């Protein structure tokens, strides 16, 4: 038969505001473990297509506005 009550360790861990990660990380570590400057170069082709798509959407809205007024 197993013992079903919570142990003293569980009661202490439940009320302890310090987590396991807090106890084992340095102050210089960031919250998610990412390295600084991990972004790559700007993808100018993707940005160009995004701007072209936005301009096309504005053109369609302008055509609807002209047609309905």
C-alpha cells in the first residue's frame, strides 16, 4: 500500500518563491537562454514583396471606394 499524503518537501516547494531555474542560473543569463545578436541579415526580397502586397491591397480598397461613390 502506498502513502497518499504530501511530503514535507512538497509543502516547502509549494511556498518557496525561488524556482529551480532561479537557483541554477547566473544573473547575466537572459530569461529564455538566447544568445545576443542572433538575428540574421534583412531579407530585402521578402520585405519588397510584403510592401508590394500591402500596396496592392490599398489599390483594391481604393478601387472599391471609387466604384461605390
